[in-house]
């Protein structure tokens, strides 16, 4: 046993405005880069003389590496500092994105997107961890709601800009733009103060992997990534199969980000009045309705509705599960959040990969029908798990309050293990 760590200063209600803007900008650029490829898959396949399924491998490789790289960045963040690791990752992301823009063929493009995804993996996870370090649990979901707004803006603009630039100029410019922005942010983040953290005695990975709550939230994230992110990748392609231009498909997909921004603001206002279980169920209902509409009668109108409902579902369900992930293992927060990201983006990559055969055949109705069905167990598992976790947290707080002596500052009021 090691000696008790020196308690860190009490978290503030919210990060400083300048810090919040920089954290939001990092997530904005990361989401811009990650979602920009969706409305360009058909054009990229045509330009590089490869089928849609091969072009989609660039998206799958990106999300797979984005997820797999999360633990390495999380462990590095716990040891070397949040800001330093975010700056390293953004500088490397700039190089990967610019390489993607210059790729002469599909093989190089897929490899460059994989590297870029692995490098951008620290941006959003680092922002979430920074909020976890600096914001009290009572205000954390509201602070995360502000970040989600910036992240959603990146999603919305990426599909609009990608569709327009790819259609009127070149898809290569779409990859170059976030690369340039990431390079600028790597320099700008020097202004961000490193949060005060308790001394680490090592063993973060062991602590995370011993928590059954961590494994449960990772399972929810795996299913969520496959259902929501993986299937959403094919929404622009489904629109193009109906005769929509890439710019139109990108604009419709952008409504996902617009709805996510609006939903994030709604969650900020409602988080204090509605419990996390209610927020999760509200989001899950939106996901189910979104994919059911796309499966039953695909058209420009119904796929537009699908994009809006998916964005709202992401804001309500994902932001709540994400806030849960920042609480589960507070003594190794960055590593815990990183493993949450692994599960989420591994699920996204699996969903994209498994759906590629159906997309190649143009069987989008069946693909979205399966997503609608899977949205139901996703909602049930997320709501049930969050309810059980909340009950365990309350019992743990009651037990500690009944015991003499100071409470452990690492707990955030939540159990670490079993």
C-alpha cells in the first residue's frame, strides 16, 4: 500500500472561458476530420477507381485506429499531462491529414487515414478528461454539454464543407483543412494551463481493468458505436443512391450536427431536473425512430428526419453515457475515458465494416432496419446500467459518511470496483 495521495484542490464549477474555447476547438477539429469523409465516399471511390466498399475502408481504418490508440494516449496523459499530450497528438494529426490530402491511391489514403485517426484520438478524450479534472461532478454534465456543442458544430460543418468542396473543387482540400487547423491548435494550446492532479503511484491500467462498472460502460459504448456512428456513415451514400448530389447529401448529414448542437443545449438545461436514466431513454427513443423511418420509407424527407433524430439521440444518450464514463474510475480518469473511447470507436469501425457489403449492394433499408432493432437493447442496457451505477454510488457515499475520518478525494462519490 502506498501513502494517501495529497488531495487536489476542489474542482471548480466550470473551466475558465479561454480554456473551454481551446478544448472545444480541439474537439471541433477532431470531429471535422472524422466525419468529413462520409459524404465523399462515392467521389473518392470514383476518383481512385475503387468500389465504394474499398473507399469505406478509409473510414473504417480511421475509426478503428482512433479507438485502438485511445489507451496509449490516456496512459500518456495520466503520466505526462493533459495539455502536453494533446499538443503532441494535434501536431502528429496535422502531418497525417496533409498526407491524406496528397495520397496518390487507395492504399496510401487508407494508411494515412489510419494514422490520422490514431493521432486525433487524444483530442476529444483529452478535452473530456480535462473537464473531469477541473469541474465538480455536480456541474460536469453541463460543462460536457458545452463541449458537445462545439463537437457537434465540427460534425455539422464537416459534412457541409466536405460535400461542397468535394463536389465543386477537390476532396483532397477537405483533408488538408483540418490538418492546417490542427497544426495551429498545437501551438495555441500552449496557453492552456495544466490541471492540478493528484500524484500518480502507477497502476492506472490495472485499476481501470479491475472495475466492473468500467467494463459495463465499455460494453454500452461498443454497441452505441456500431449502431449510431457505424450506420450513420452510410446516410450520405443512401441519399446519393436516391439521386442526391454529394453537396445535398452533405447538407442533409450536417443536420445531424445541427440537431446534436440543439440537443446539447437542451441537455445542459435539463440535466439538473431530469435524471441520467431519463436522458438516456429519451435519446434511445430518438435513435430507434430515426432508423425506423430510414428503413421503412427512404426518401430525402425521411432521411432528413433521420439525420435530425440521430443528432438529438446522440446529444441525449451519448453525452449522458460519456459523463458516466468520466466518473467510473476517477483515480485513473484519462485511462478510463480512453478505454471508453476504444470501445466506442471499435464499435463504430465494426459497424462501418459490417455494413459495407449491404451498402455496396445498395441495401440501405435492411442496414437501417437492423440499426433500428439494435437501438432497443442499446437503450435498455444503457439505462439499466446507469441506474445500477447510481444506486451503487449512493450506497458508497452513505457508507463513507457513516465512517469517521476524511473521505478519499479520488472517489468522486462513486465506487471504483465491483
